[in-house]
C-alpha cells in the first residue's frame, strides 16, 4: 500500500519542535505500540471495549471517515472492516507502516497519509466523520484551535467529530495512571513518559489533557456542537485491580459504566472522555 508523504518541511519553532519530538518517539516505538497500549487487566479491557463501542457506533458502511493520529490503526482497521471508506493521517511514518501491514493482512484498504493534523491535506467538506483517539493530547497548546478548525473545515455539513481524550478534570482528583503501566502521564510536567521500551530508553512526549469545558469551547469556536459527551472508566478508574479481579464485581461495574457513562455528573468524571460533535448545516 502506498503511503502519501505530507510532512511539513519546516519543523522549527516551539510547536514544531514539540511535534518533531512526538514524531521521533512514535518512530521509535511503532513496532511495540500495540503491546504497550492498552495495558493488561480488567480496567484496560473495560476501557478499550467502551472506546471501541463508542467509535464504531458512530460510523456506518459507505461513509467517508478520516482518522487523525491514526497510529497503528487501532480504529482505522476496524472502521475499514466495517465498510467505511477510511483515510488515516499520522505524523509518524513508522506507525502508518504498521497500519498498512494490518490492512494488507486483512485484504482491506485505506488512504494513508503522513502529515500534521494542524494542516490536513484534504479538501473542504470531504468527510462524513473525523475520528481521533488518544492523539489530540499531543497537540501543542498553541495548535489546538487550529486543529479543531481544520477538522471543522474538512467535515461535510452535518458531519461528525468523534474523539477520545484524557480528562483533565479527572486529573484534579487523581494524578496517577490507572492503565497501561508502561506509559505514564506526568500531569505536572504535561508529558507522557514511555518506560521499558525495547531500546531500553525512557522516552517523553508532550501530553495536554482536556477538560469537558475546553472541549465544548474548542468545538463551539470552530463551529461544531457537542452532541454526546461520555465518560470512559467512570467507576473502574477508582477501583483497585484486586477489586476488579472478582468477576462478579467486574460485571456490575461494566453494567454501571455502560448506563452511567452518559449521565451527568458521572460523564464529567471519566478517566477519559469520549465526545461526538456535529458540524451543523444539514
Ligand atoms: C497514542 S497514539 C494513538 C494512536 C491511535 N489513534 C490509537 O488510538 O491507538 C498517538 C498518535 O498520534 C500521532 N500524532 C501525534 N501528533 C500528531 C500530529 N500533530 N499530527 C498527526 N499525528 C500525530 C502519533 O504519531 C501517534 O501515532
């Protein structure tokens, strides 16, 4: 599969230096990414099942979908398998190579692009859905509004944005990480620390979480309206793994999270937040 290169030529300046750092980290860990995220355990399983259900419930066969920060295709591949016409954009060529391999192994295709989400290489009003999972935290703060404006630009009127981001409101209560123990958020330093890499080095990348209020405001300023805000891991994030190891407890938590994840104020307290926003006009 051909991957189209679209990386910006000039990566100077603070924001560009941060993006360059992000790119080099993912270049380094691309072939081990799928073993690192998600981590292992009941919390991780509940978390990833919830992400998967949310995203796949918003995408239909035949729709044009853009997955930004698509990485190794955790969502690009299942969306293509579900019959969507998917484009995947990532700043790391090595991550895209993994996605291309997975698509080829399953006889699927997608339009894979190497590039920066602050400058989407697509025409206005090209997509029915734009997805971005676990990637927007890497945007330098100065680029945030530009990224949301770019998303709104490439969405068709009536199109949807579907994202999963870490919740900075949750971080006010709990600064540690519940999952994926090898990748650690340093809330104070605003970085994600990748430990125990195959190369033996610890790697860091900028990581800025989002509050529900910020998400509402970023969408509104870009001309999109938040239509669904769901908390992911609203309960399991507060329970020790030993408690969740009991299958009865895990079943109760799964049912409670499924039903309370959309209900205020529980949705605002998720470890991560899943958001659907619509660009009005149809
Ligand atoms: C944590 S991974 C998430 C990958 C995938 N979406 C998932 O859920 O597994 C973050 C991805 O965002 C990509 N990324 C970070 N900054 C980016 C930018 N400015 N433009 C495009 N991709 C970016 C990284 O290269 C990486 O592949």
